[in-house]
């Protein structure tokens, strides 16, 4: 705070304090409250709370359903991130070219990201409807029968992954496109002069230059996808047979539907700790400043 | 006051102007005393006008909301107490009620559709007993759910689920109303052809599936919990019955449209009223819907209870809805409102879904006002069938969330695990042997008991 000396600095200081206070109030307090709840047994948010210490954690960690939900979350998170990043880079490379109509195409690419999740979920439900769904009818016409999109555990997982990738790839695309446009053309020209082909230029120029952005994207998408609740809940509610039930859905189910507020809070806290650990490991191996600074 | 104003405004008279302050203070004092007297006299009326009861409604249909708003306006007119009606979908009611309590702005009256929710709120001291109101009338079976001798809720709807069928298609195919699972499966199979399906039975992890697809199992006498809330679903008596039920549903599954794990209440209504399925489980709402959307189906539609495996028993799945009064500073006013509402507006409210809201109060069935509704008159046979569900001794009334010797949160937890619908999915879609599916299901239930 020593740097805040001029009147405008003082305004800045108070604005900073105000914003930090709001963050603390709206984020830290609920997080602390959730952690506190995880040490109590309570059937509802209005019932009496009984202190159980780490009892909820012991119980949750001994339940197969917790580990299944964790593995479902990891599978969902990893596959959606890999697909979003690969497709995002591919689309960004395509959109980085100049050809007639490119501004319009660039505008259209962002469209899925602008749609509310509930609209996306409804659209997918209709497309995959067992009786009238477009994809269901096409599949039948191609002689593959009517797939049980939401009854088969693997297909249900595939549906939530595809819906997620379809919705959030545009964000990755736009981010990479912005990063691509900052790469100096001279680097490509030099590589070309040195005899580097298209693939060599991609691997040795494009990818290293995209690396800082790639790291940020993977980090952000990991946090978002690991905590992603809405699309799965709207499409499958975690079913069939818990095949798409990951930790956020398990936490919600426990706290709000199964009269186990402490258990739900324990699942949410464990999820929070796992994600924090993941991020710490990530930063240890890929410190953003160093990577960013090297370029 | 005019005189006083003149004095105040007359600045040319210094003596008077010196006294001006005294006069003003005196006048102000007089005015204050007069105001206070006026306020004291009018206080009860003003205070009453400011009283507001907040009512959380979970019947979102246009007619039900309108019926409540009309009642609220009428009550405000006669009592000067304002009744604010907030409406949410049934699934949101309990969470909204909890949130309102936790936030320190509780609703005064709420709608609940789970006995477990009533139990939790009553146990936490958040509800007011309604014995005086409830004891004024006679009620049907398994609807009051008393807690330690106190009735904390006022039911308005049984919400039973039974089966509807297409009488015309039965006639065409020479079929008879099924009295066994085997006959039911055969009928459904016979009516499956050319893009039409024999039966719609939701199979997802949701309330719709547990309301619409378990009746066959109840008809066979399956019990989930004993009198000590211990799970008996997998004991030597019940396990073979549950396995047989799973196998029966698997046998019937080719006669169902695709996507049954996604099917909700509206899906089934749409499939039946659209002529896509020949059998559909539902309460009176289905008849109301086809009266509105597919009137040609009305005379072609019959109904029966869920049959058992051997032709000896029949059942309906329990639903139920009711109101609770919360323990708020407005509880006395809320009780007064409820007393007035249940005596004067109860039937109007029931008329907002005349066939769907199956009266829980037995006097309503003989009430000329209720009977006078055109749909109740027209569907006298359905109404008699519905009344018979309450009076016949051979009808089994069951649901997951009301299992056990009395109301408790444990059956509610079982309901929300959806272990039984997962059992159905495991057998029907994942090829799991029925015996294993019962074991998996029982294990999951035990985790919440």
C-alpha cells in the first residue's frame, strides 16, 4: 500500500479494498460455511446440527459411489478438455487464414458459446429423442437401429461430452485465434527459408508460441469442466445408473435431495481440495510467469 | 390552523412574532396529540392492512394459481390481511421453503409433496400443528402422516397413479383388461406395431419413474422396510418378488417407446394423448389433458389398477400433496387464513384440477359443490373408481417415500437414491441378472438408512 500516494492512488486503493471485500464476502464466506457444514450431521439447512468431526469425510471416502463419481469426473473432464483443445486449435488455424467471408465465419463460430446451457441441453435432448430425434432417425435409416442414447452408460457419457465440447470449444477457438494472430509472420518465413514443411512449422513454431495460452486454457477448462454441473444435470441428471454422476452432482444430490447436508458439504469440500491440489501440481510443473516470460 | 398561519406569516407585528415560537410549539403539540389519538383509534385497521401472509404454492398450473389468487383477494377484502402467493414447480418447493427459513424470511404457508419434508421441518420446530383444522373432517387412508400424535399438514390431493388404456384398441384386438403381469405384458406386446407402442413406463432416475412404474411391484405385496425401518427388500420373502418384477418390466420393455429413462410426467401425457402408446400410467390429469387436447380419445379411454403377478392383488402408487403452516410471527394469522380457506375455498381450489386433485377429505366426495363441476359430473365412473381406491379393502396403496411404520426422513432418502430405477435400468439395459440387481439396489439403500 506504500505506492498509494496521489489522490487517484487513494481512490484506487479503496476500490481495491472494496473489490477484495466483495470477493471475500461472496466467495470466501460461502466456502468457509460449506467447510464448516461438512463437520456436522444435518438433515436439512434448517435442522439442528450435530458435530461429527471428520465423520462425514470418513463415511464418504468409504463409499464406492464417491470414487465412481471421482472417476466419472476425471473421464468427463479429461476427454472434454482434450477434445476442446484439439478442435479449438484446428478451428483457430482454419480461421487464421484470409478468405472471403472470414469475418462472418469468425462471428458464427462463437455462436454455441453464446447459447444458454439450458437451450443447448434441450436441443440435444430433442436431437437425440428416442422417437422423433433427428440423429435417432438417421441412425435407423442407416441400418444401425435406434440407439439408446440416454439408457446406455457409454452413450450417455458420450452425449454429455459431445454437448460440452460443442458448447465450449468456441471459447478455446477464439482464445487460440487471438494467440495465433500475435505470432510474428517472420518466424514462419524464417522456418520456411530453413526448409521447414507445414507440419514442422506447426510443431516447432505454432505450438511453442501457443504454449502459454495452451497452459492457461487447460487450467481454466480443467477448473470449469471438473465443476461443470448444469449440462450434465440437464441432460442426464447423472444417470443412467450413476454413469454420468460426477462429484458436483453427487454433492448436490446429497445435500439437497438425500437429506445429508453434511455429506454433501464433505463431497464438495473434497472436490475443492482435489481441484486445488491439481492446480498446485499444475503450477509446479508449468509456472505461468516463467513460460509466459520466456516468450 | 388558519389563524395560526396568519400569525406566523405576519412579520410586521414584533410582539406576536416573539410569541410565534410558543404558539407554534403548542400547536405542534396539539397536532401531535391529535395525530396520536387518531393513530391509536385507527391503529388496528392500519396494522391489519399491513399484515401479509406469504404463501408458497407448488401447483403451477394456470387454473390453480388463479384459484389461489382469487382466494387471496377475497380474504384480503374481508380480513384486510394480504396473502401473497408465490408459485414454484413442485420439485423446488422444499428447497425454496428451506432457503426462506435459513434466510430469516420464512414463508408462512407452504406446499409440500413429500412426507419426509414434513417430518424434517416439524422435527426442526418449523411447523405449527394443524390438529384443530384437520380434526374437523374425516380423511381417507394413509394421508395424514401424524408425527407424535400431531398433524402438521393439511392434504388436498391423493395423487394416486393407476393405468389408463385404449378401450377401442383392446376391442379391435380382442383383449381383456389384465389382471396379471403376464396378461399386461401380452396386451402391451399385442398393441406394439407400426410405430405405436403398447405401454409407456418411465425408467429414469426421477420421481416420474418411481410414481408411475412401481405399482406392479406394490401389487405383488413387496415391502421395502419393516416396522423398525430395516430394509427387507432383499429378504427371502421380498427378493423373489422384486426379481420377478424386474424380469416382468424387462419383458415389457420392447413394447415401450425409446427414451424411457428420459421420460417425465409430460412425456407420458404427450405419448398417450398423441396416440403413440396404448397404456399410460397417470392420475386424473391424463383425463383432463385428453379432454383438452385429444377429445376423441376420451370415450376410448379406460382405467385399471396395477395388477400383480398372480391375479390376486392390485395397487396404486401413492402421491399426495398438502399445505403446512410455518412457525413464523404470522402463524396465528396463517391459521386463521387456513381455517377460512379450507372451509370456503378448498373446493374451488380442487376444481382447478377437477379430476387430478383427488380429494383427501372424504366429505368432499358427497359435497354437491364439488360434484357440480362439469368434468366431475361427466366422469362419474372415474370419480367412483377414484373414491373406491379409498374405500375398498383390497387396494394396496404404496410408495417408496411412505414405506415404514410411520413418516420419517429415511424412506425419503431411499426415494432420492433412485436405487430401484437403477435396478430396472441394470436389468433392462445393462443385462444384469435380476438377483444381482436386487443386491446392488439393496446395498445402495442401506447406505442411506
